[in-house]
């Protein structure tokens, strides 16, 4: 069983930055690909970014390319999502998730989820 705990969310003005962290409870964190998702009120959960087990492969939603960077430190069992140039439309609850499969954008392919952290971007 893998427990994931997100942190780093908050309220920020448009154009600002936040860094989300996702701490895993297991030393086998490197066995899992990791994804970041977000869900705004009244909308479906959508993929934001994903990263491979080693960190050598990443992918991003078109809406965040060039603004968000996903990374991980397997020695600390922690993943990160650096979010720059934030926009009001980035407002959502952000979740990290871990998958035994290759990194992908499909929520059902992820085995474990964090509780989410709220990101609010004011205009």
C-alpha cells in the first residue's frame, strides 16, 4: 500500500508560482510512474503531467506546457510539480498519483492517489 501526501497548494495571484510536493510512504517509490491531475468544480479530472520511474521521461497537457515542470527525487520518495505563470483557469484541486504502468494520462491506470491540495489563482 502506497500513501501519497500532497502539499504546497494555496492562493496566488495570476502570474505567480507554486511548487507542489507529493511525498510517498514507501521506499519503493522508484517502482512507480507518477502523475499529476487536477479537478475544477463541475469538471472532470484531467491529466496535467506525468513522469517515468527514473524521471527521464515526462509528458504534459497542452494547457500547461512551458509553464509547469514535473520532477521527482527518488532518494526522498518525493515528486514535484513546479507551476509558473499561473492563470485563473489553473484553479483546481491538484492530485498526485502513482502507477505501476508506464506514465500516462488515464486516471484509471493509477493505483494510488493523494488526498489533493487546493490551488487557487486570483485574477
